[in-house]
């Protein structure tokens, strides 16, 4: 069954999702609910032994700051295939990936360190968001692992839907909405309530159970959750 899907991802990620939906035979509208702002902060001057990445949004400042001649060997651990591929595309050849969320990455860090010969005193750099869904550095510090959270971007919620999206939502034109983060879900629900749009007949496709828990009952009743937090598993819910 062909569906019309609202894609709420940030602009720099939404085009790939829209293309995947179209390949499945669905139509979609891109309506980014978060604006990604780069924070131009200098690369910390400590010598780092490894890198942790949980979002492609953490890569632009790393690309701008990390010496090119030091990219091919330094170990990098990321969440998801897309983020790992983006890191390799800018020269980080020694890249491994974890299927799942930032919490899954935290669980794999000790194993990854051992595989790459990193000692317990190794220094890791984590280029991440100003506000994090999970405190990666804090969680790893409880395991006596040294991680510096380098703040390189922020996600800013939009204050309104575009006119075309507002009209389509009012008319009930969408069969479903893709929600990739708790902040995106919160922004979507807040705007739907602001415009007094019904969510009863809209199916929310969510990336994780943490997102699902935040939804109001009228949206949660029809929501579907990916079996693991990856876009591949999320789009499998929609199918062709």
C-alpha cells in the first residue's frame, strides 16, 4: 500500500530518508523539526587515542579540525552504518560501528578499546551535541574510561510548521510521520497541539522505545517502534 509520510529529520539527513521511502514506493514531504547549528569550538589540545561518534552532526567540526595525516590510523567507534560511512568518507579508515543507540555504543567501548590495544588510561574524544539524550562521557567515566565531550553542534526546535505542511496535516493527508529523536517527537506533538490538529488517525513510526514512551496516548495507540534504533529497521515497518 502506497503511503504519504511526513519526514521530520534535520535537512542534512532528510533527503536520504526521502529517497529510501520513494524507492519503497511511497511519497513523502520533508519538514525538518530541528535545525542543526554548528558550534565552532577549537579542537581540544590533548593527545587523543580514539574517537566516539553518535551522530553525523558531530563530523563537520571533526573534519574541519582533525589533521588529515592522523585520520587513517586513529580508532573511531560510531553508532550506525551511515555515521561510520560518513566518517570513512572524510578519511577515518580505522572505523567500527555499533548497531543501536548511544547506550549500545557505551556498552561496546571497553571491548572496542581492547580490540584496538587502547589502555585503561587512553584518552577518547567525543564530538557531540550541546544537549545530549545520553551522557556518553558521564556513563563511561563510571567505568573509569577517560572521555572528553567536545561540544560541536546544537539542535534547535522549529517554532511552527510550514504553510504547506500545516495545510496537509489539517486535511489529514499524511498516513504516517517518522520520528527519530525524543526532541523531534516532543516538537511534533507540541506543534500538533498548538494547531489543534488531531493525531488519532496518524501512525507514528519511531526509532526507539525511549521515543515511544514520550508520545501522548492518541499518538501512541497507532505508533510502531523499530526493533532496533536504525533507519533500516525503522523503514522496514513501513515496507513497500
